[in-house]
């Protein structure tokens, strides 16, 4: 058999048909063939949790390992698909016993414990809408998301509950707070009104009939930042499993015998779409690691568990590059056969470094919270053009368009847009239909990214068309950071930009004008940084703060962030005709 030297797989394995004849396959592709591979609910319904867990048990794969969990202290737990079925059933019964109904929002604020996966999939079985929250969030982001969504149930842990205790009374729709005390890690008693997850699970039935859900019922909502206003809840439907199932094969090259590791937290969309749905809908065993980043620990995990497919972020790759290739070479990472990254553009040096450290290149791909799944990818069986995000997936039309929605000439920059109707497309911004509709124009979803496409159909990222900051793969809206800073009594005005950074791509930098009577001292700068971290999260709060007498604004009072950025980086300030007089 003819083996590919890069993927270490036979060349005839299931690659997208587009790799044989790219343009022709896009014309002929139909999502119907993907639908036929799934196991629908009785009556034609579709449920993500059923596709990820129960169907494998029904088809005789219940004894196969679904999850290998490694705790931050090295402890290990393993769960088969049958055990996952039971645990997710039990949590669905817990929700029903609390009066949760189809369509209710249930939010989850947990670290990467096995329980977060039981809970998220149990929510979907109960027909509720799951809202994962990043475990590093401060109290303000959690409060804003709970309030906006009208969440009625929150699942969290003792230490995380302490962090948000002061904002919970402001979340007036919240009826129940369940506390996961993993292995009795906390000796603190439950707060008044809180419910023990372990106690409820112990008495819950292992049998549950999945709530009938259609492909159009809401499933998961992730909040995403914009240039103005608070983060918006991008709502997805159960139909997205088609997208994640297919791209798990096409873009991540997942096979049933793989040991897969996605390093993303479930609080972000990568951690749900490709840390839960794509691998488990494909029946793949995956490694879950509770701890944070440490290059040598990661290499040890790959070596010990024989990881074959690895999905991580460019920021992590750049941090590994700082440690050096030798640290990777000291471990046996030969089990790896495919590595890919997402969250921000992967610079060519990261691709070449992967080849040096692991004898494999990293394959970049592109998508967004709103798209629900990968739309552009460097595939296992096709040429990588270092610096490119790759080529569109089958059945999806990607456009590089001008302001009039006309195609930009080959090789020229334009707005990156997606023709509407792909299966993972978000369905609304929660309680903000006007903002949702503003994202669409003449049948295109306008992504907010700028890009170009070459003569071979490869897409090249240029940058954002707005002020949203991409720091370590997380999109940060400047408005949210500015609002937090303005709550400090010393701050009269605040403007926030993304400053280029060799590791995180961008870091958050703030410019602050002080209230009369306050002096711009180093002590105050440190106080403001601590204040912002306490309200937001370390990764979202400003890394740098500069004091300036006043912020550049238009005559209508809008802060001109592009001028702040141009002055910071020594760039041409461009048109300043709308700048207010000093």
C-alpha cells in the first residue's frame, strides 16, 4: 500500500474529495451524504449528545474508551462511551428534577474536569441550551453572560463560586446553583441555597429518554466580543453536529483508532466543537488534561498516552518554540501523525518548527465562534503553503469581496465572507436580532476579517477590519475592557487597543485619562491593572497602561482607537479630519 510520508497514513484514506479535483468537488458536493452517516433520533430528530455518546453504545461500541482524563496533580480517570452515557443521563435527570425545561439556558463555569463533559452533554440531552464559561473569567464576564442569557441553572465549583459570589445576587433569573466538589477537594460547606452535584447524581436514575430535539433546536451558546457593547451570545443549533462530524474527518483527519488531544478549554468554542462534538461524534478516544500549559508536561502526555492527532493554538506553539525543539526530541512523540492549530494565524516559522521538533508540520485552519466549525483548512493530504489558512471545506463557498459584495480580483485584499446556509452557522445573537442581521449582506456572512485568495484557492489572513483584539486566540472587545477601567474612580476616559506581541499575537494595552486630582504614578498604574484583572480575567485585562492627558475622539465623541494604535506603533495616522479640536 502507498503511504503518505507526512500523514503516515495510506494515501487512499478518507480525505475530502476536493483534494482530487478541488473545484469540481465543490460544485457536486452535498451535505446529504454526511447526514446519512449519522444516527437520527426516532421521528427524524437530531441531538448532539445522542450522536456523540448514545449512538456508539447502540452500535456496539459502548465498551470503547471515550475519555482519558489526567488531573492537574497527575491523577487519572477513564470513561467508556457506556459510562459517559450513564453519567450524562443522570445529569439530564438532575436537570429535570430541578424543573428545567426544553430551551432553558444552563451555564457551566468549571475547570476541565470529567464532570464538565457529563454536564454539557447532559444539558443537551435534556433539551436545554448549554452555556460554557471560561474558567479563568472574573466576576464581571460571568455576571454579564448570566444576565443576558437569562440562565436559570449554573453549575460551578467551590473556588470558582467564591470568585463570583458578589455578582450572583444580580443574576435574578438564576434559580439553582449546583456545586461540583471533585473528590472532596474543598472542605467548605455549601452556601445557603446551593445544591451538591455529587448528592444529586448519586440519587439520579441512569436511564433517560433524550428530549426530542430537531436539527433547528438551540444547543450551545458562546459569547463573542465586538468593537462596541458587551459580548453577544452566538447561538447554535443541533444541526451543527453535521459540520463538526464532517470536519473532524476532513480537517483533523480523525479515525476511530486515534488518540486525540485538543488543548482548548470548553469555555471557548474550539473546546466544545472540537474538544467534545467532533471527536466523540466520530467515536474517537480523547485525552483531557486539567492542567495549564507547560511544554515538557505536554510532551510527556503525548509520549505516555500515544497521542496521534493534536489540535492546539499558535500561542502555545510559539511558547514551545521558546523552550526549544530539543525538549520535544527528548520524548518519544513518534505516535503523532497529524498536528493542527487554530485561533489566530500560524506564522510560517511555527510550521517549520513543528517539522524540526516532531518531524511533522502544524496545519493551520480558520473559523469563528459564529461559524460553529472549521471552514478553511490545510488538509492532511494536500500541500501546505506556510502562512496560509488553507482552502475552503467542501460544500461551503468562501468569498473575498469588496464593499459592494463583488468578488475581489485574485490575490487582492477584501472582506472574508461566507455564503449563508452552512450547517454550523449560528442562528442568532441572543436578544440582539438587529446585531445578528447586521452581519449579513446579499447572502453573505461578513466575518470581520480581511483576507486574500490566491490562484490555487488558498486563503491568506490579512487582519481584522474592526478593533477586536486577538490575544492568545481569544477575541477581546475593547469596549468591555474600557468599561471595566471606567469603574475605577481615578479613570475619566479609557481607550484600548491590541499591541503586537511575539507570543500572544496581540496583548491588551490601555490608554487612560485621569480624573482631576489623581496623579499618573506607577503605583496607580499597578492598581488599575489589578483592578481590571479582578473584574475581568488575567488574559483579558490590560498588560500595559499608559497615562495620557486626553483620548483622541471624533467630533461626535467616539474614541479613535485606530489613532491610538497608529501613535503607539509609529504608523501613518491617516485621515484625521473628523478628529475633535484639542
